[in-house]
C-alpha cells in the first residue's frame, strides 16, 4: 500500500469521484465541450462568489519581466534553475547558489507588480469590505502579489526575501541589498563570468544569538517537499471556495494541476486566464486566453451588483 500525503489522497479521491454520478455532478462539465469565454457569464458567477481562490503561476511574474531560468534561453551563467535550486547544489557549492539567489533578489528590486497582480489585490480589498474573501495561492517566490497589496497569500514555494538557518531552522524576512557584504557586486549572469568562490563563513549567516549557522533562501527547491502545514491551510481554502481562478499557468502545470481539478470535481466554477488552452482546460467552466494583465482586470472589476459602503 502506498501512503500518499493527506492532501494527495483527498485529491485522488475527489478526482475519481468526479467521474461518477453524484449529488454535485449537475454543474460539472463532463461533455468536454469547450469552456465558455463569455465575460458576461463569468461576471455573473463572480458577482455571486463569496470565497474566491486564485491560483497563480509563472506567467503572472513573466508579465512583470521576471526571469524564470527555465526553458530555452533561460540560463544564469551555464545553468538553469533546476541545476542550482536543489539541496545538492547548495551542499556542493553554497557560494554559487547564493550568487544565483543574490542576483535574483537584486533583479526583483527593479520589478513591479503588473495589472494582473494589481487587479487581484484590489479585488481582495474591495470584496473584504463586502464580507467576501479572496485568497491567493502562488508558486511565485518574487513577492509581487505582496507588493501589489494582496494580504490573504499562500506562497507555497516560499520567498526570495526570506532566509532559513540550516542550523537552527529560524525563518526570517530579509530585504538586505546586498544580502551580505561578500556578495556585493557578485552574481552577474553572463556565461563567461567566473564563480566568486566566497568562503562559507562570509555567506549570509544566522543572527540568532549563539547560532551563526549558514542561511539558505527559504524557497522550496527541486526534490524538496512543500510545507505540510501550509498545504493543509491551502486545502481548507480550496474546500471552501465557491469560485476558483487559475491565472498565468495552465491546468496541466503545477500547482494548478494539483488544485484546480479538486475544486472542479465539487462542481465549483473554475476559470482559467492564461496564454494557452490544454486538454485539462476542457474540464473547466471558463477560459480566457491572452496575457492575464489584459484579461484579468476587466474580469475582476467592480460588478454592478456590488454595494460599496
Ligand atoms: Zn540559526
């Protein structure tokens, strides 16, 4: 018997149940007909929703010019993210991995939220005053949702601007620039740049009294598991939501692939806002194709039925 984590088991159970007739099946689209791209229909569903879960992925960050270091051309020096964002790479060469993250932090200080981030944050703030809830579940580690003003935020992959001590596990916000003196001016991404080879004692260190352990970025690396407490919280939100938006990621790509089918299986409307449709899109209620900075603001703007006190 395979022991899956609780959330995965529930997901599997719910996806399987979604294929059988059941009390919640009436509104589930089993015909695999095209999802609606009718904004007026989406706005009708939006106007009734009391608890909206927004799942966001790399596409939202990309529209702010944030490099992902994935895919063609996505290199830092000779490497892509999957070669540097691992516990093994950090154990082998913490100086190189810190140079990579120092560079990413410095880049982020020049980037701003785009209209998609802003539309989500404004919607949350407006709906809060009406006793309605918006929660954002993101894989992005750049804090652009936070910068835009989103408060109900689950950063399931952590943040570039938090560190974790490898000795005492203390997690701290960290917006220092540079993150430590030895990294000042380091981290240039060009392929011909040589590693700075910073001694480990000069890399970012823990400031807890009596610790001074080596710090690492508090992000989830390839091969690491997500925080189970955080996932439990996300699970609760997904169980309660009555509308789900998938923004800047397709529904076959993590994290939407993990969460959105679970919501759709309850008969809750799921709306995708991204650059492409996939076979998974066909299981959802709405799909709006294009840059989410363009498609999302009109979708989340104030509805005529909203009463603002
Ligand atoms: Zn420590």
